[in-house]
């Protein structure tokens, strides 16, 4: 009997929790490019540079003779592979959606060498500024008390890059990114993968992150409505509209409740729903009114958020206008 009663009470509590949960609305929006590129429509990526170590090791006091260093040669190949991957990853991302026309880097290199007009609006240069790899050894003991070893390779690189206005030579962005990664553990050193394979995904992710500087991108955040504490039937109806994604009806009903009764939750939710409906300026006006009347911290925070969204929108509009 007690167990049955407990189950019933638990079910009611769960039902109350679910019905009283605040409604969260996902918002997928387009953000402006982080850089203002003055309406740039074309871009080039120059080959990523790397300081290659000499492939020859001096022998003797005067260094008059040399032999090919296998270790140096292998390291240079690793560096070149990583540098090439960064260049190719940038190109692949840029050509993904056609936001900007991609000009061959060789044409830009020739123009820079010859002092002629550069055939693109902006270009990107990169440098593999540092490279290191090391092997870590961990010891273990098996059930028979015998010691054995496992090995993993650690790779650390630094990539510098610049985004340059081709018409003015102004450096629009200059950054240095350190990337570190490691392999899985292996029983034999000879089984360890090369550095290029280990750092591959980190380089890919860096190239994707740089795209945010160059072109608009999408982002998702959530708007959470306030739970109803008034027990007003109209408020319940408005909440139900919101849960069913009938945002225009939810806004109208919350707004009527706010105007008739001055409910803080109603005004707050109505302002949030205006944001959902894309009416940011009226959302700002209403949330400001709610904050001035209630001094609620949540309203102040929501007002700041709406103003930030307005700045994003205006920046994106300006970028789009500059490209026409």
C-alpha cells in the first residue's frame, strides 16, 4: 500500500514539474563576420610558410663535408605536410559556400613580386612558426608482476596567420594559435603515427574558426520564458501557445495580460517573444518598460541581451549592404 501511494505521489510530483517547466525556445541566427572587410568579394590563400631545417648535417671541424640527415629530412616533411594542410583546409572552407570568390594564391604571389595590382580584395598568409614532437613512455605491471611499456607521441605546433586588405595593404587581423595533441598509446614505438596525422583535426578546427572572421556564420542560443506564478488562466493559455510554437498568439496573450494586470512574467515573456518573432526594436522597448517598472535583474540581463542582438543585426546588415 505504501509503495503504491509513493508511486502515485511521485507521478503527481513529476507531472507538476513537467507542466511547470519554463519554455525554452531555440534561436538559430546568422552572425556577422567578426571582421569588417569593406565589402570584400574575393579572397586568396597564399602557401603557408615554414622554416625548414637544413637537410644536411656538417661533418668535421670546418664543416666542409655533409651527409643527409634522415631525422632532419623527416621533420621537414612533417612540417611541410602540416603547413600544406593548413593552406588546403582554409581553401576548402572558403570554397564550401561560395561567399567569396577564391583567387589562386600564385596570382597574388606574382603580383606582390612584380609590384602589379593584386587580383583579389583580401588575402591570407600563414606560417608554421614552431613545431615539436616528443614520445612519452608509461610503465605498467601485468597480473604476473612483469613490467611492460606503452608509448604515445605528443605534438605541439604554433601557426601564425594574417588577413590583409589587398588594396590598402592594411593588416585586418594577425593572430598566433598554438595547437597541441597526442596519439593513443601503442605497444611499440614503431607503431606511433606521424605528427601530421596527430595534429590533423586541430589544424582543421583552426581553419574553420578563422572562417568566422571572414564571413557570416550561424549560431544557436535559447530564449527561456519565465514560469507562470500568477495562476491566471490567460497566462496558462499563453504558456500553452508558446509550448505549441504558436509564438504570435503567445505574444498577443502575454501582452494582454501585461497591459491588463501588469504581471512581470507576462511583460518579460511578451518581450522575449517579440525577439523570437524577429522584432528586436519593439522587444527592446518593451523589456526596457518591464525593467523600469519592476527593477528585476532578469529583465536587466534580458534587455542587455536584446541590445547585443540589435548590434549583431545592424553589423550584419551593414556588411551585406557593403557587398551589393
